C-alpha cells in the first residue's frame, strides 16, 4: 500500500477544524451546498459520489479523492463501478487537454500572423 488513506483523512481533521472556526459562515455554506448536491434526487447518492470521485481525479485533488472514495464505499459502490468512473476521469483528463491544445495552436497561429516585422 502506498498511502494509508484512513490515516491520511484523519490527519485532515485539524486543518479542516481550523477552516470551520476561522471561516464559519463560508464553511456552513459549503456544508449546506454539499448536503444539497449529494442528496437523493434524479441521481442517487452513490452515483453522485462516483461522479465526485472521478472529478477529484480529473482536477488532481488528493484530499477530495480520499473523501469521495470513502463516501462512495459507504454508499455501496462496487470496485467495478469505481473503475468505470475512474476510466471516465482518465478519458476526460486527456480529452480536454486535446481541446485546449487546439485552442492554443489556433491562438498562436492567429496572433503570430498579426505581429509586426
């Protein structure tokens, strides 16, 4: 095992407590948003956690990975479901890079034509 994720998440308790006491209104609002976003609706909470886990990978947030992996497990996600969600994260990590690269090439092409000699 490369990382003890239970210990890793436990070590985040103190810094998160600091955030809750240092910015209580912001953290209450964030907690409220999390409650609303993860409640049962058109998508069930397990599916929402799989989405959150995939986004955690795509945006490279290790702390988020821990929290959403734990929440997905608690909501009954299977390893197969997690692996499919992670496959989408890998795909979306690469796909947007291709799209942004095309924008960068286009911008360079246009802007390099407009430079003065």
